[in-house]
């Protein structure tokens, strides 16, 4: 992992929403934001789903965005939220991307959000016609191509991400046809202990974790964040060219 002054220099260039490599999600505290940026993360996710244990109010989100201070990307996570609310928060917080973690359909995206950078979160289950159809719909009907990637998370019938459950990595390699037209962001139970194996098997374009860097939901561990970044840096895997780049 790039450390000290070398890291500070390399992190001055922010990645775009369609090129970030590592995203940490579900922040609730300013001190954790600082620790994540010091660790070298590319993007930070803020959860605006009221039923999530990592939910943040507008006031807290404003404090976190000020702490981030445009040093890394800010992704807003929404679950079946009213589109006018999504747009309002995207504008007021200057979100770099919006992550849709519910049953949102691409044809419902309003024209005002077509230019937004959208990440569609969804599970990928073996022989699931529902998942196949959802992915196909988003890649073939995106007006203005706002989709910046699919975030593949573990399936849970009641919760929308952050469960700590592990995604079926083996189902993603070879890359399923509906997932081949855009970036694949791997999530679902990733930790410092298993991320190298997950990358080797699934060969994603980026990775995302929330519970894997926490001591409790929404409370991050600086030590675990550093360990996660170290583990990724050590995972030199063929088929993942971004791992050859400095983090």
C-alpha cells in the first residue's frame, strides 16, 4: 500500500465514478472518514436508507462531506427512494455518484438524473431469471448511458446490503453476459482475510466493503481499513490489471 508522503501525493488525483478501484461504504463518523482517506480508499459511500444501521441524516452527511473535502469520491446509497429526493440530495451534497440498492427500474430514472453517475446494486444468483432480466434491462435501456457499473452484493430477502454475507464469487467468472457491458464492482462480506481470494476468483473491476472494516455497524476500524488495503495491494492477480497500479 502507498504510505506516508507517497500516498498523499498519489491521492491528490481523484478517480472518476467510472474508474475507482476501492470503495468503503456506510460511514457515520468524521474520524472514520479521515482514517479511510489516510488508508488510501478511492470512494466513500454514505447510506441514506432509513432502515439501515448505517443510515445518516442530512446533517451528519453534510459533516462527512465537509470532512471528505473532495479528496475522494462520495457515493450516495439509496433504496427505492423518491427520485426528487435523490436528485435534491445529489445536488445539495455534490455526490459524485448515486448507488441504487433497491428494485429501481432503469425506465423510471427521470431525465434530470440521466447525466448522473449511477451504480446499480443487485445480487447475482445461480439461474435467477430475475437477476438476468434486471441486469439486461439496465444495460440495454439506459438513456444517455448513466450506468457506471453493477455492484454485485450477496442476496438477502430483507436487507439491502451491509449484511456481511458473502457473494458467490464463482458465479461471476466467466463474467455473465448481462454484466459484460459495464464495470463489475464486487461487494458482499469482503474482509482483509478473503479479499485476495475473492479477487482471484471473480476478477472484478472494483471492490466494495462495509462490514468488513467495522467493529459494529457504521463504526469503522482504522486498523481494519489499513489491513484491507494491504490485502488488496498484495493480491496480484492476472485478469485484474488495476491491481498492478499503485493504490
